[in-house]
């Protein structure tokens, strides 16, 4: 395996993170180790932002180094005034003089636990090597089971680009409309480390996972420390969050294991009740351990995708929702940095929002646009529940606050107007400013997405929701009920009534997240010993409930499939951090706070005396909850390593063994084509608009024959996979499909016209083209078109436009 490349990437993250640390420590002042776990993400965010803006004028390898230079300047500016910045920039630093140059007291003020940096580094390293091991066993970019062809094509197109956005690899001549910022970040690190694209693909996956898990560790540890847990307890919270975000799955495997311990008739009956999906769904659930397949747990709710990070990184797509996750977590951590800033520090609070969140929103839109509403929602809740009043952020905020307090009596109404409405006003301003920065991308992006109501028949079933979110819901419900030690019976009754109402009105999600929303909101408003972890609980619960009522209608996926897919992934990240803190608090103190003595307590006193100690019982519950989400990792990883042993990180190595003819053509094209060239190949479509294709359903997307040359080289093709319908519209995409069909199967005049219209330089004739147009497909009988490369299975024609004629 390519150990040197692994070391290069680790060194790159270490150096970039070290450069970014002054900026990170200023943003995350007071976090253990100054939030050092977020330093690599901060470095990538700054570098990617610079590349996105500069790249609109010109882009090349130098852009990566320009990003590093910008990072140096921004980090130098973040140092305290007492630091000799000029000495740092001029590199006139003696190791012996380092203590005099760097203000160690300033660093200490922002680092409550300097030794915690070691644990953050260990978490990052372990997570990085974990995914390296997974990808080294099976590094292949394949068309089935995901979006690897698309993702590798995006990476290759960026590395070939002269400006940004790059040309769409599956829609030649047009700029990319897909969110590509995460792929750009991977390309920047690949450039800095001199890594070939075939290796950068898998190392980029390892880097994204490590940033995500290290960020979860640092954020949960910081929240737990502020909630009063000692160093060990805070570290336990971080470790639990890292496990829940990086290794945990939903309850599908655990339920399958539990059911299989029962007699067969009982197991089948209970499986039917849990799945509410008929005999086939029950059989699938019961088969999880006997015939385990890693895919099953990601498709639980009908008509949707329910991914979690371990599934995604094991599956191995270098996809935007995965690359965006560590950036979303960084934005969430900034919201927490605001949350913990006192009201008197108004300059810092404004600086975090306007100086960090706003520019970050502009970049996040290009990394993964779906993360924008999630982060804005988190910011709104952070503003609404932070100790500092959000109204004070607005011009004349103190006066407005005084007016509100003079005209409204103290109570819930005034609180919600000042806090909730004030937070919404500030969030709207942040969103508007972020939209201005993101406008160059958002206004050019395709998708034709429109909000739509969810058909009641498409709403999630109760059993499926429990299988997906059960562990989170159980942990949060126990935790929040424990915040109300007195008068709990009426509260439990109200929660149960809300749950029953949700089921009766046909929205099971309300039955599950409604009580959490109510309990979390009331607990946060009434000072019931909760912190930012409950803000994250509310954010996730709101998102889970929201997608039961509205979704984005789009051509890229049927119904609410894509909406649930993207939003649920974000929910998992937010809830993973929150549950890590909740379980650490429960392990240290128990789920319930001490109750004041009441009649109900007296009546139950005899029973309580016979029960285990509350903290001991809570620890058992914590262990059970954590263990219940780990079987997937054991089964999926065991199966993965048993079935795969490639021993390389080369994403294209498998081509030589499995697709040798195409591999030779791809290598030749990669070496000879320039970034200005256009490739003609059969589209990854399922129909032929004018009936010219002999087999209109071939090659279809998600197949080896569909656009391998453009996907593996980054050379744009006239019409790629039918994904383009989601970005360009049906008419635009299938108009091009018709043109490609004419080029291969039309008259000579039509073929020449297409080659000229799209300025085609190379024509690919391989298995996909023969499958679509017949074994005798050829384009070499046109004058100006001649064979440039040939193997047993592939011909590549070169088009000379000066000589081109029918």
C-alpha cells in the first residue's frame, strides 16, 4: 500500500491545522485545546473560500498555494497584538526566541486543557487510518451502489480546470451546476501533496471522515466541560460522540439480533409489527444477521434513503453530503462559541456571526447546499436559547429591548418575542448576507427544485422511524424527562397524549419528536439544567418533523427521497454529538436530577428503596444504548474485510483486471486529451428520443458501459448519465441525447453537424456504444475522423475539424 502518500496527507493536515490554530483558538476561545480538532476544517474552509473566488478568474495548481498564503495571513491577523507578526511573516524566528514571539498566556487563555490537544490528534489519526484501511481493502471507483463515477469525474474535472466552476464532465461546454466545494477542498490537498487523482479520491474520503469524527469529539467535549463534567467526563462525552457519529448505525441490526433469539413464530410476528411492511420487510429484518448486507440498514423508510456516516464512508462515495458534514459541524461549533459568549462581549458575538458565519455560509453553499438551512436553523436556536439576548445584536438593540420590557409583562410572551423573534430577525440577516456571497453559485445552479407538501401516504411509518432514530429518541426522552423531577406525572401524561395524537392524525413522526420538542423547549426556557446539547436535540427533532410535511420536489429523485436523504444525514451528525453529551452526563450523574420530596415521591418511596441506585441504573441504560448501535460496525466491517483485500488506495487499479480494454483507452485519453477537448460517448440514458438507438435502454446509468472515459479522465462528454435531468431539465438533457444518437446512428450530414456543434475532438466507441447502437457502430467513414487509438474492445477516433466533412 502507498504508505508515503498516507504520511503526506497526515503531514498536510497537521501543517495546515497548525497554521490555522491561532484562528481556531480565537474562534473557539475556552474550548479544551482551543478547539484544535477543528483546525484542519478551518484551514480547508479558508483555502477553499479563496480558491472559489480567485478561481472564477483563473485556477491552477498555484491556487492551492495562494490559499495557504491567505491562511497564513488570516491566522497571523488572529494573533494578539503583542505578537511580533512581522517576525512570523519574515520567518525570522529562532527556536530559542519562540517564547518571546508567541504570547503563551494568550494561547493558555483560549486553551482550558492544553493536554487535550493530544487526544484530539489521536482521534483524528485513528479515524483517518480507519478509513484508509477500509479503502485499501476496496478502493475501486465503480458505477453501481452509489455515485462514485460522478464523484471521481468531479474531482478529475476540477484538477483539469482553468477557471471555476469547472466544465460539467457530463454536459460538455456548460459550467458545473452541482455543489463541488468539497471536491475542490480534496483537489487542493491533492495539489499540495502532489497526489495523483486515483489516490486523492480515497485519501480525501479518509480526510473528510477524520475531520468529522475529530470535530464531533471536540464539540461534545467542549459542551460537556461547560456542563460541569471534569476532564475525564468531558473526554468521555467526546469519545461517545465520536463513536455515535463515526461508528454507530440505526437499530436495524440490533433488532434483527434480538428477534432471532426468539422462537421462529414469535420472531416473525414481532418482526411484522416492527416493520409494518408485510412479510417481505419482516423477512429482511430477520435476515440481517444470517444474510447480512451492509446496504439494508440505509433503506428503512419506504421511498427514502436513511444513511448514517459509517454506511456512507464504507460505501465509499466521495459525495457532497459526506464532504460537507465536517463543515456543517464546524458551523455548529461556531454557533456554540456564540452561545457561550456573555452578553457584555457584543463585539465578539457580532464578530462570530458576521466575521465567521456569514462568509462561511457563502462557501458552504458550494460545498453542500443542503447544509445551509440546517446551519441557519442551528444558528437560530443558538441565538434563541443563548444566555445573551439576540436583540442586543441589532442596531439600537438595547433600546428595543428596554421598550419590549416596558410594554410587556414578564412572562413567556415577552420571552418568546425577545428571544425567538429576535433570533429569527438576526438569522434572516445572516441568511441574506450569506446568500449574497453564495449568489454566484446559487443563481447558476440547476435542479429546478420547488417546495411541495408531503403526500400523507408517503409519510414515515412509526416502526421505521423507531428503527432509524430509536436510540436517539430513547436517550433524549429519558434525559429531558429527568429535567423535571417534580410534577412529572402530569408531564408524562401530556407527552403521552401528544404521542397518541400524532399517531391518530396520521403523522407518527409527531408522536416521536413532538414530545422531545416540547420538553426540550420548556426545559431550555425554564432553566432546567440543560445546555447547548438540548439546542442540538431541538434542531434535529425539528428537521425530522419538518420532512414529514414538506420536501423539495425535484427531477433528481422521486418524491421526498433526496430531501430525507440529505436532511437525515445532517440530523445524525447533530444528534450524534448531542447524545454523546447526554450519555456522558447520565453516566456521571444519572438521567434524573434529584427530586424535591412530594406526595408522589413518598408513595413511591418503598418501591424506590428496592430499586438499584439511580446512577447505577443510568449507567446500565447508557451501556445498553451504546451497544445497541454497534452490531452494524461489527458485521459490516467484518464482511467488508473478508470479501476485499486489494492492498492499494488506487481507485482505478481494478480497471486493469476487470476492464482491461477500456483501461487502455482511458489511459491513452488521459495522456493525450487537453482540458479544452470534448469527448463523444453514448449517454447513460434509458431511452432514445428519436428512436435512433438500436437498444434505447442501453447503457443506462449505474453501469460500467455508461461514460467510463469521461468519468475516469474528467474530459467532458456531450451527454453523460441521466442525472443531468435533475440539473438541466428533461428537455435540455434529452435534446443532447438525441444529438448523440444522431452522431452515432444518423445520416452523415447529421453526424458532422453534431461533431461541429459541440466541437468534439474525440469519439469513444466501446461496449456501451455497441450495446446502444449495434455491433457495427462506426464513425470512421467520415472525412476528418480517423482512429487515434484501438484495442480489442475500444476505439478512439480523433476529429480534425479543418478536414471534417460527410
